[in-house]
């Protein structure tokens, strides 16, 4: 697992010039479809936009998690992929905060509890003051404020490390990861409850935050694996990539496949076994019409398919196997979030709203194009991997004496 990827044995680089206009095309097409949907049905637009927003939020949260795990464990293998995760994590603010604005503007069409007087509903009154309009907006602003502080601090010290290489940068990133990992755990839990679970505010689940964390990490590992494979094919990261880095990414991808399936089953088992109407109604709604088929697809597609394909040791470094699984993970993640979000709208409880699929894909296309464009700008503006990370030589598989590392660095190559 320690052999280096020989660039002479790599397939020729991909010709990506024809894809340069793809982000702009996605933004234009997505914007047109989104505007038409917002005019035609504000409620369907609100749910479709929230679906895509939570999809990309989960990738950004997962990326921040991977960056902090790298610093807290002092890992060497993840140096090569750290910059990709940092750029994905830095999409949180202001970009995702801007994309949250339609959710805030259409909140009354999305969250039914906003039109209910807390004095007449015990479930809403018990969640005061968060389940009030001011509480919703203030709490959401706090989430983005904390995420901005965390992501900007990690990015700042990482880029400063490229210039100075001083040990202070490493200590600072480790310090911010220390408080950040706790903060991220709390904020992702409460944001998932406020923005997704609160769509059906009567429902209770003690493991919803853990469930959301597990799918965040799962889809992020698939995304980072795919991006890293493309960068290695383009000879951008081939100097710092080994087989073991792809193996570790694949191993974590496999681990979170099991972990996320366990969390989803644990939630279902506890709710169904307790047999309380206040809890089981959530699943009963999702047994109607085509939602039953969606649930079956998720059981087999979200767990069994990636589980058996990734079970082999060799499969974790075989691009012909794992890259299609990464693409499949995006589809399953989209379906999983749809299963959580869309049935909360009364007119969608009879089955998946295929008649509004064009609107869901339009919102998704706009965000994918917009965030993809921002990510590429960030990536091209900086070195593609940390230049003076103390673990860089370990990541490259180079054995050097400690005194030889003092001035060791690699030239920036973000524009390769």
C-alpha cells in the first residue's frame, strides 16, 4: 500500500477545456428553472431549494470535519487531500450563507409551525424561543457565524503556513480544530433539527444529529475521493499521492457506509419498537405511494451496493470500481435527503413528486454550478497541497533527517 503512483503509468491527462463553461451553463439553466418554479409554486420551490442546500451543506460540513480530524490526529497520509477539503470547507461563508437566503425568504412556505400560534400548540410552545420567527433567523445566523469563524481560521493559518512554514501555524490549526470539532458537532446537530427535522415539528428522534453527521462524512469522502482522483490524473497531485492515500479514503468511505446505515436503522428500530403515534407517523407517511419504493432503493442502494463493492481491499484503490460508487453515493444522498424533506409537504405525501423533478434539478444545477465555480477559483489561486506542512515529506514517502526539513518546501502549483 506504500507504492507511489508512477506518473508515467498514469493514463494521459483529461482534456477539460470543453468543460470550462459548465459552471456558467449550470447556473443559467438552474436560475431560469428556479425562478419559474418560485413563481409557479413557492412551497415546492422552497422545499426543492432546501433539498439542494442541505445536499451541499453536508459536503461542506463533512470537509471541515476531515480537516479537523487531520490536525487533531496529526495524520500524514491526509496532507495531500487537505487543501481540497479546506477549499470545500471555505465555501461555507459567505457562499452557502448567501444560498441560504431563499430558505429564509420562503420560510413561511416551508415550515408550517411558523403560521401556528404557540399558545395553541404544546409541541411548538415546548421549543420556545427557537421555534419563533426571530428565533429561527437568529439561530441560523449564529450557525453561520460559528462556521465562518471556524472555516476562515483554518484556511488563514493553512495558507500562512505555505508562506512562512512556522510551527505556530500548525499549533493554531490544531487549537482551532480542538474547539471546532465540538462546535461543529453541536451546530450540525441543531441545524439539522432546525432546518430538516422541524419540517414536521411534532416528530421526535434522539439520533437525528448523529444520522446527519454520518451522511455528511459519507458523501464528503466520496466527493474528495473523486476530486483527488481527477487531480492525480491531471498530474496536479501525483507528486504527493500514494496508493495508501486512496486506500485510506476508500477505507473511511467504507466505514461510514456502515456507520450511516447503522444510524438510519437505529432510528427506525427505536421509533418503530416504541410504537408511539407521535413518532411513528413520520415513517407511516413515507410508506405511501412511491415513497415505499424510495425507501427500498435507499436500503439496498445506500448500504448494500456500496458495502459489497467496497468490501474488497483492492477495490478501495481501483478507480474503475470506486469512482462509479462515488457517483452513486451522490445519487443516494440526494434520494436520502428527498426522503427526509419532501414528504413533509402535504401534497407530496402520496409519493415522490416526479412532476417537480425539473425544479429540484434546477435548484441543484444552480448551486452545483455556483459552488463549483467558486471552488475552482479558490483552488487555482493557491497551491494544490500544503507546501510546508511538517508531515509533507511523510505524505510523499520521503525519509529525511529532522534538520533537513527546516527549509524544505515545494513550489506552488495551483495553476497547473
